[in-house]
């Protein structure tokens, strides 16, 4: 707790409203909520990774820390979901 990186305030894309941080440290809000039974675990994981990367300005070290995973695990997930270059290139 004392040496944890400072959390940034995330603003969901297209809303202008700050997001809140859920109990797992993930940015919530902005219309990304998932109704029960409408998404697979993989889709939920991908959304959480994307939301966290956007909130950190695509800082992989910070995103991995917020998600509670190693940087190598985050890299593997980005590769798995085809997010290594695609989303970031289109980022505005």
C-alpha cells in the first residue's frame, strides 16, 4: 500500500466524465458495463485490459500493476487478443 504507484483518474473514451476505480482497481463507468451473461470471460478480460491501458495512456508497466499481473502476462494477453499494435495505432 505505501509503495503502490499513484492511480491516475481515468476518463472513459467519448464521455468527458471521470471514471471511478472499482474494488479491483479497474476503471469503471463510461458505458462499458457488461450485463450479466452477455460476454465471455475472454471478452470481459479484453475489455478490462483495454480500459486500463487507455486510462494509463498505454503505459504497460502501470497497466500491469493496476491489473495485478506481470508485464509479461500483459504482453501475452495483448498478443492473444491482437492488441499489440492495432488499438494503439488508432489511438487519438
